[in-house]
C-alpha cells in the first residue's frame, strides 16, 4: 500500500546503485523521507509537489570581498513555500548577505570555523 501510494503521487524513475549497501541506504532514506514528507504536508498544507520543488530554488553563492578578501554568502530570494516549510522546522533563514561566522552559527559548523 505504501509503495502504491508513492508511485501514484510521485513519478518513479530508475535509480541505479553499484553495491548492496548503497541499495539498502537508498531504501532506508526513502522510508525516513516518507513520514517527514507527510509531516510537512500536514503542518504546512502544501502539496507534495510544492514541498519537493521548494529546495530547488535555494542558493547561497560564496562571494569574496575585494578589499578584505572576506568571504560572504549572498542568499537568493526566499519563496513563500520555502518560508512555509522553514517555519514548522524552526529553520533560520540567513540574511541577504551573510558572513562565514554567521553561516557556521546557523548550521552549527564547528569544524569549518576551526573549533573542535
């Protein structure tokens, strides 16, 4: 029943894995993704298609400042669907122009900031 529902709502396509371990990881990821998708559908009232397409437009390109050579990240426009998804997940949306240290705080990247 679960697989029939997935096939009816998503257009499946072949996924090729070279090892049995990769195949098991793929199946495990799918079974974790399905309840997560339903959680988002129930809390956001967005369709599965809207939820699946929302991350596609997300961009955070790296820009180097000329004078200081400081790395900055310029966020793309956040759509309504992306904001709707971020809210129940309590995700922090970076500002339009963000420094590396702020990105590290948002994503809790201790290794990237040199801390251990």
